[in-house]
C-alpha cells in the first residue's frame, strides 16, 4: 500500500481501511454465550457429521466463507437463492462449483430450534470455516461473532472475486481494497492446502508454455486434465485433506496449481514470506488464524443493520 503525506490523507486512509473491514469493535468472541450458549457446539457437530459423509466438503465451506466476505462483506449473501427477478451470487459462474449449502441449512435448522432468530447465517459460515480447518488438523482459532445478514445478493457483484490467473500486483491491489495486506494475501493462499480444483481453472498453464510450472508436475496434470475435460485434481496432492504448510513447499518447487499460486514468488519480499511459511508450520498456523479472523471482519453488518435470516437461502 502506498502511503501519502499529510494528516488529511492519513485520516482518509484510516477511514477507508475501517470501512473495508467494518465496525470490528461490534464483533466479539463468545458473542452468543448468553443468547445461544450451544451455538458454536451445534455448528461444530454438524460440520463434523458432514465431513464424515464427505471429507472434502470442509474445503468448500472455507472457500464459501472467503467468497462471501470478498463480495459484499461477510454478510451471508452467498447463501441466498436466486429468484425469478434476481440471479444471486451463488449462481454466478465462479460460484457454481461451491458445495456445502445443505450443510449450512442443516446447521441453521438446528440453531433455529435451539435459539430462534438469534444466530446469523454470516456467523454460521465463519464458525463452519473454522471448524473445517480444525477437522483437517489446523489451528483452532477463536471467531469473533455478531455479524448480521445482508438482504442483497447479485450475480454481477461476484466480478470482484479473484481469478486463478491474477498476478501478484493484481492480487495485492484487490486484497488491499478489502483492508487486507499483501502478507495477509500470501497467508490466506495457504488455504489451498486442502480441496480440489477443476481443470478449466488452470489448463491454460498446461498446454501453453509456462516456465513457472515444473515440467514433471505439468506432465502429470496433463494426464489428469486432457484437452476439453473438466476433471478435478487435488490442490495439494501430497496432503489433500491435511491443513498444513505443504502448499508453500509446493510453490517453492514450482508446483503451485494456479498461476495465482506461483505468482507469490514474483518478488524477493514475497518469496521470503513463502519460505518462512514453508519452513515453520507454527508460524503459518498463527498467521493464518490472524489473517482469516481479519478477513472475517470485511464489510460486516452489526447492531440494527441487516437482519438475522430464519432461512439462510432467503431474506426474511
């Protein structure tokens, strides 16, 4: 981020950052301790149940939280269904591969039975993302809550979501626009240690010369992704269901799946950050926990803003 001179500009920059992150002072750990004491336990139990049936769906819940926060802020708008008059975020092309909406439905049904009208869908997503990380062996971080649900969801708003083809400059600019730093972006990219990707997200790297992609890895990927196919491959083939720092080791070996992964080595500074995360798992854990909590404060609605949806798929 470029810092200017003068008190007026400093105030403006601070104001913009606070606007991007939302009024985080209204979020707090243990927000539902009195109004719905079992809220986080209910979410955890339903996530665990879902992951027994489909071990890969936790990565979808994590991605869903990210896609929710980056569009209109962390307001649960990605969960809203389309109507005859409106195509919602979830039906945008970039979100068509998102799975796990029925898990959020199941969680919300249990929460409504226990504490009607109390726990927001936006908070459910934040809790479910955390519990997915924990299930895969990652750090258990505390989630500040108190988000309210948005009442708007539009397909066109998803154009801001990062493409897997973005370069370092484009990614950095996008994350800064959301109140996140370049280091936050590099750390959050570590979520690519779990989950799968469809071939069409990276085949342009396989059938055109891409010097940033290891040739042996490219050859293996071409076998899994023949021209015209839309198969899926593991984001981190060494440990696809383990939340570890192997992703960064892969990037250092030119085995990042997306162009947006490999671009993290574009400068000496970002390469140093990748090396630090690759060599120290505990460092990655701490930084990831801090970064995702920070991301969870983007554009939040609190207090009397928005609503608490009774059904996450539609506004009240």
